[in-house]
């Protein structure tokens, strides 16, 4: 990895991410893929990120939801335990979000968390399709 080049992310998104962090933390990009992922969240395309634990994936989708509060972000996690951890992190923000269930009103959500075992089910696909107009 080349550390000689600074990792640059859009200033507006950087400021949004800083507002999420506890005041004792600073925003440091640890790997180039992390900065690239955060920058990608500003676009209008779906983003798939496979990065190591602790590499800033959560900051990316929390920051994206803060940048575009009228959109819906569906976060699919590979593990139920991780999905539950993300729910705890979500509770520390001002974002409207929850774990997915069939009765969830997606029109009021900014982030919906779902584990992969649920995301592959037909009832989730039908639900997500009904909110396609809000997806970013």
C-alpha cells in the first residue's frame, strides 16, 4: 500500500462522518479501499464492500444516510450477530432505522438492517421491491 498519497474524500461527507463519531475520535483513513468506499457512497449506484473488520464500512452507510436523508439504504450483513451490533450502533445516531421485519414501514426509514439469511427470502425481496423508489 502506498502511504505517500493522501486519501481524499469529499469534504461534505468527511464533515458528516465526523458528526457521527464520538468527540474523542478522529477520522483517519486506514486503508485506501476505505476512503474509496466512503467516496463511492456519494454516487447513485449500489455499492458492495468486502473489507476487513474495523475498516469503516459502518461509517460509510451511516454517513450516506445522513447525506441523503430522503433515501432508503438497505444494509445486508453476513451474520445475525453483526446485524444486531449494527442495530446498537444505529441507536447511537439520529437516523431512522431498524432491523427488517415484514411489517416495517420503509417509507419512514433511512436505514434497514437485514442479515443475509433473511435478505434471500422472497418476503424480503417483495418488501424491498415495494420501496425501490426510495433506494439510493
